[in-house]
């Protein structure tokens, strides 16, 4: 059975939180290797909190939760497509925070998320 993926709004929420982290002055940054390792260990959100304390609200994705695991699965799939080719594929050379944001966008673009279920019987006929 395939690993669970997050809903689209979870990925967009993460992207908005990462954009806030980019805006503030960081206490250092993450390397690409640190980002990939953190994704593999399902700890990316904690690592971002470490370098940008208070900049992001990840309370909807507690460590070890199904929501957190789904986000990391989506990012893991996106990372597999770009690792080693960050400059060519994403135009990035060193910033791990920017890489994390780009991976969110890649996950959205590649549809590594669950589409909402819509009850078509509730939609009025045209």
C-alpha cells in the first residue's frame, strides 16, 4: 500500500509558512544535505523551527502525526526528482530554506497530494 499523501491545502499552508521563514533573519540556514536528511527522517519542520524560531506555525503537523508523515512523504517524492540537480531544475545553489520551499512547489506541481472528495450529487445540475 502506498504511503499517505497530504491534502493540497496542507502543502500550500507549508509553502506560506516557509515564505514567512525566508522573510526573517535566520539563525543560520540549512544545507541541501540537511534538508534531504530531515525529510528522510520526517524532521524537516523541526529543523526549520531550529533555524527560524517562531517564524512558522507548524502546530497542525505535530511530530509523529499522520499529517506530518503525509507532508514528509510528499516532500520525499519531490526531493527524489530533484536531488543532485537543484541548480538545473530549481535554480538554487545553497539555501536549504529556499530548497524546502521549492520542494513544496514541486510537490504541488507533480500532484503529490490528495484531491478533495466532492459529492457530485450535492452539485446542482446545470
